[in-house]
C-alpha cells in the first residue's frame, strides 16, 4: 500500500458528521473534509516550525511538502524564520 493510498483510506474512515439526520450524507462528508483540511493545515504549520527548529533547510522542507522553496518560505516563513 502506498503512502497516498493509506492516507486516502484514513480520510475515508474519518466520519464526524456522517449519520447526522439534519444534513445529507454528501453535506456531512464535506463538513468532515473541511475539518480534516483545517487540522492538516495546522499540523503542517506546527511541523514546519519544528523542522526549522531542528535545523532543516527550506529546501528540505519544500522537497518533503512537494512545493517550491520560494512557496515554502512564503507560506511558512512569516514568523520571521527566513534563515
């Protein structure tokens, strides 16, 4: 099983609002995905901060995130850590 496949499986297993009789299953799934997206965004920001504290370079971080170094610095370097 690939990393992406395992992650996808975890996403499908997350069911917070599903089964709520006041909304449709599709709407519940969208609420669940929004909650997961917010949590992932926060965890990535924390993890990038931890990586910088552990002296990872912006290039190493950007490679791990699959984005350009410039994008990583622009997105996560706003707290003054541009070294």
